[in-house]
């Protein structure tokens, strides 16, 4: 598991409801992803959801940045689970 700094933990605690929901759904999709294309698809869907939430005013830019950072870590972890020798 990849470690987090104190600031990253604070960002996660302060994450808004919409951003938490988007991150949770993206992590669920990643858990089901069976290959690189599905991982990339889950990341793209999450990015699209974040963009829509930002445009609607339901998500702050800081929340979006936090979600993208966490999603990147989750995608790397999932990729290493699927391909432990890469």
C-alpha cells in the first residue's frame, strides 16, 4: 500500500460528499477491472464525472485534485495486483 502524507489524509477527511461518491464508485470499478483498458476506462469515467460535478458547482477544484490523486494511486495498486512482475 502506498503511504500518504498528513496533508493527503486531511484532504481525504475534508472531501465533499459528491467527491467521496465519485471516488468510491471509481474504486469499485477499478476493483472489477480485469486489465489495463478497463483501468483506463474507469479513470476516464471518473474524470468525466468530476468535470460534470465541477461545472455543476457540486465539487471544488481541491476535491477534484484529491480524487484524481487517490484514483491514480488506486489505479497503480490495481495494475500491480494484476501484473505483479511489471
